[in-house]
C-alpha cells in the first residue's frame, strides 16, 4: 500500500518499538504532525509537546539514559533545528542514543535561503554521530532503519535525519528493512583474547590497582560483571561522573567519584596506583587534571568500544577494544582460568589500608549551621528519604557536584546529568524524559536557580501531561560554580554571577498550576522534602540555601590531582 | 612527520566536509587532498597528506575510521607505495637562450610542454612532491607566471617484495619506504 512519507515515518517508529516522542511542530513538519494526529494513537506512539526544542532533546536524552532505549525527538526546520543543537551536542558528548527528526524546506528550495531554512546537516555534522538528508522518499524507511542502528550500537550517539517537506508528502510503498548491514560501520564487541589475557595477568599481579569505571559501563549494562570482577580480584573501584551507579556506592570497595571534585582518598588512590584499569571511561580533563602528573607510576589498561578513545589523552599499555560488558565477561572467564592454573593474587591489604587511611584523614566535609540550609544537607536528606533509590537528574553546577558526591548511587541509570557538555538547562527536561520512561519510579530533578531559569518553560509540559517530576531547586541566588571559581581564582571578583533578580519560584510554579513548597530554615528541610516527594504529579520544592557555599575538594583547572584544595 | 593516508569512502553528499570537518574540528591540518571515483560505483577514494607526531597521526587515523561512511583507512607511509602529484607551470620562455634553458629542464625532469606562446610555455610535470618542488625551484629564476598543483595521489605497490626497481630511474626521486624494505 502506498502511503505518504509522514505516515512512513510513524510506521517506522512503530517498527523500532518507539513509544514516546518529544517534539515541537512547525511548517516543515506539518505533514508529520497531521499524521501524528491521525495515526500515532493507533500505533501506540505518544507525542509530548515540549515548550522549547532544546527541552525535546534533553527529554529524549533523559529518556535514553534512564532506560538504555533510543530517545526520539521531532522538530521543525531552521530555528527548530538550531534550537535543538545544544541538546544534540549534549547527547554527542555523553554518548546518548537519540534520533532527531528535523523538518527541512522542500527539496526544490534547498539552498535558496528559503523561510525557516538552515543547513541542519551542515550545522550538526560535528555534534552528531552521523546525519542524513533524505533526498528521495524511497530512501526514507531505510534511512530511519540505519539511523536507529547507528544511534544505538557501538559507542551510541545522536543521529539526525533531515526531511525536506516534500519527502513527507510524497507517496511510496512502505517496506521496513528487517536487517541491516553496513560495510563501513561494524563496531567491535569482543575484546582480543591475547589482550584480555595480558590484562588479567596484570590485574592479578598488581599491588596497587584501581578500577576506573565510566559511562561506557552503564551504557553496556556491565554493572553486574564489574561488581563480580571487583570482588573476585579485590579491586577498589572509582566511578567517573558519567559512571556513577555502575558500581554500588554503598559497596565496601567503592571509592566514589574521582577527578576535579572527587574524594581526596579517591584521587590519591588513582594517582598512587600501579595499575589503572579503565572500563568505558575516556580520561577526560576533569578526571585527569594535569596530564603529565596523572597516575605517573601506573600501567594503564584501557577498555573501550571506541578505538579513538584509547590513547587519546593517556597512553594505554594494554588497550582492549570492545563492549564493556562483553570484555568483562571475557575477563571473568580468564580470571577463572588463571586462578585454576595456579596464579596467586598479589597482596593488596596494605594498599586497601592505605586508601582507608586517606579516607579517614579527609572525608567529604561540610559544616552544618542552625540558621541557614546547607545544600549538602539537602542532598543528604534526599538520599535518606528516598533510600538512595530515586532517579536523580542534575542540572549543571555546584548542586550537580554535591549530588554526585553525596547521593550515593547504587544502581546504574538512576543518575542523569550533562557531564561532557555541561549544558545548563538539562536537568529538568531530562528528568521529564526519565519520568515518562519510568512512570513507576520516583524521579527528582536537582537543579540550581540559574539552570532552572534556562528551562522552566517545561513546567507547562509536566503540567499538561501530569508528568510527576519532583523539582528540587537549590536556590542560592548565584551562578554558584562561577561564583566559587571567582572567589577562589579571581580574588572574589563576582563578575556577573550574582542573579540579583529572580522570580518567586513558588509563585512561578503555581502560575503553571504546579504545586510548590519552600524551605528557608534547616529545620524545615526534612519535612518539606518528605511532603513534596510524597505528593502526586509534578511538584517544585525550593530550598533557599547558604549563598556562598563551596564544593570541596577541588582540583584547580590544569593542576595535578594531588594538588587538590581540601577546604 | 608527513603521512600519506588513503581512504575509501561511500560516495555520498557531504563526504568531503565530513573528512575536512574532522580535521578542522580537532585542530589537525590537511596538507593536500585528492578525491576521485573508484571502479566500484558508490565508492570514492580520498588521498590526503597531513603531518604530526605519532600520537597525532594515530588519532587522525582512528577518528577517520570512526566516521560512519568511511570504509577503509590506510596509512601508506611506512608501507610500499608510489606517490605522484602533477603540476602545471606557466613559465617565461622568450626566443633564444631562455627558451632553450626551459626546454632542457623539461628534458631533464621528463616534463612536457603542453602549450606554447611567443614568450611563455605551459609545462606539465608529474612526480612526487620533492621532484615537483625541485622543478619549480629551478624554474623560478627564469620567471614563473602561474603554478597550479594537484595534491598527492598514492597507490600501494603490488607484490612489492618481488619487483626490483633499479636505482637511477625516476623512482629515486620518490622517498619510497619501499627502498628501506628491499
């Protein structure tokens, strides 16, 4: 049966088992929206009308991060696409599988500077894993198939499909390819056996090993294998900002997060290790600090599905290209083999004791006060009340770091944040996406007053669809992280970081019909949190916190990990 | 160090910008670039030269391989291959001694005169980059009006270990890693 391109798109989404789409209509995608009104329901697809295209991309990202399924966004040509770019770049930096459909002006107008025309494949070339411009309606279905394949396999990432308006109007036979094979794209999943053997030997013989786990482990679903590996080989484990939850924070072998705002004991352990086993991490500058000083005495094992990640920043001694989960399974089998053959693990007790001593010397620390709410206390209480089981989506800044340090994630996919791009405005829409994906779970967006003001327009969306996101607003009236850097590194020159005018956030939420609560004193925190988290539907909980609190420890930009400032 | 990298790519719209964009986005430099079709429809060959230390070259190759529509990436530097580029030069050639001088250089370099006017020639030369540069240097004192160069194209040698190329023919102009291997 012939159908128009717009219907083919919806049918293809059904074939990809897509249930939820975040989008915003406009001229170039009107055929698609017409089809959504006519057939989306019957095909089991729900469209969520966001209030800004950036929110659609963040929601699709949050959706994907909370589930592992590919998120889908649909926006119009020109400004629809350009508004989406920050969200696309975010998905690119954090390797999130998202497929973005953009409208484009009709084929015959491309290049004519037509109304709402933008070269979206050109603009997004450097921030997508791949992108497509559909030039023939017969290519539409195979292109969508390929887009989902590319987005969701290997090192995942955003893929954009640009659809000129005539492509969604023309008729063609719908035939969705069942399989796909690409001569130019075949990610390696299995690690090379010789490298696995070498890696396991090195781990067994290491006296001061540290397992360093990144977002790739979450993506691959390798958490179970990583726990087994750590337990069998008695390895201390640190997670990156993106990797939190890949190893349980409450596990006795957990060192928490490393890097710029990592624990003192964690960074000391990494820096003094003799073997650093990296799984699905990329030696980001916020992790390594000054490269020349990073883990100088350590041999590096680097497991990653993306060969370009290996030896990009830090030269790997034993590179292993493969999927984190598959490689961990291979390693577990190899460990069993080597133990059977009589290999004995090096004595690690002195190393474990040393790390414990570092932790005893300088644990995370904040001073409680009676008259003003400490933001760290709020996170602490959030953890206590939710028993560490909530899905938490952070925005970008101080509150993000406090949440990463103190919430203690035991499960993967419960921690969402914009790690690589650090895009303010991410937290709330991402939580919205996660809440759509996981309606049974409590989803909390921990946001600052700066970032929230970049995306509070989505209050209308959560109200419209009754998406039960709990917004925990940490309000200090500053762009807190900027202010902290200005305090520490620019002699207290608070240039343009004081948000002197802010709305009354409770009234703001209420204006959208969203329930809102506020706490201004430490004594009110627990009660307000409990009350807000237990309400149904979306709720905003504002915490007016100490204005000039700092995140510690901090490794100054460009400094070595060992030179962190403790308080 | 200078590297010659050969790519097989899907011949789709925007392929050139994907490759070029990768270089500019990551701060690498393309020194020369040649693109052309292959025998198989839908596949194009790109030959590019770039430079950098070993780590940079490794990253360039890995990043190129990561492009979804790149089928194959080969670093020809360090393996037996032949490199050529072409140059066309409009050079002064007035009647008399000057004309003779140009013609003798053309003879020595096995170049060709492809266009003649009363006071100038267009000469065409193929060879590796060094040979082309040497030729241009020698023409300079005579007076070059215009130079147009292609980038480098390169091809892997077939059964390189079986073929013997005597020194002294034009291969000596090319810095073939082949010579190191024989």
